[in-house]
């Protein structure tokens, strides 16, 4: 069962991995909760949570889906993901990401971008994620393109 799957190479019983996936999917994923219920160490929990996050990011990037539709409102925005050294001061490094969410269906998209200039955020890559007829909210530069 493990060969060729996400679980290949894992040295944790499959029943515990499935239980971990259930907790993760149900948003019961604090380290203390998982340690108490699975008996895993902090590093194991962190590694598996990071692996699942990476899988989700890969799915967003490899299989983007258009969101919205006639009468739907798609909220869009850009963010910079990164970290601060010792959680202090200015952001040292990071990745700009442009994304959106359909208010009705909660479908989302995220696209890594080099910067947040109009030249970067404008079609065809960005508009490929908006379904025909979807209305847009936020970011006036993008709004005028979508409507």
C-alpha cells in the first residue's frame, strides 16, 4: 500500500498516518493535540505537517482551477510569504503570491509572482484562474481588468 504513495519510506504505522491525516484535515493539528493523541515527537509532527503543506502547495501550482462564475464574487489580493530573523524586525526574504477566493464556493487559487507590479499581475497567467462571468472585488488595478 505504501509503494508509490505519499507514505512510501515512512516508518510510522499506516493506521497512525491515517489518523494523523484525519486530524490534519479536521484542523485538529496543534502539536500538543497530536502529541497527546498519537504519541509522536515534536519534530515528527512538524515534518509531517510541512510535508502535507508542501503537497497542497504543489497541487495548487500543478493543477490550478478557474474559480468564480456568473454572479460569483472573487476576492483577490497579493501577499508576501516569508519569515523574520528571530521573529523581529523587517522581513528578510520571501515570496510574493497572488491569490483569490470565490466568496460563495470558497474555491481558491494562488500563483507565485516575482513582484506585485501591474505587469506581473495582469493576464494571461492571472486571468486564467478566473472563470468567465465572475465579478471581482479588491485591488482596483486588477478589478478594471476583470470587469
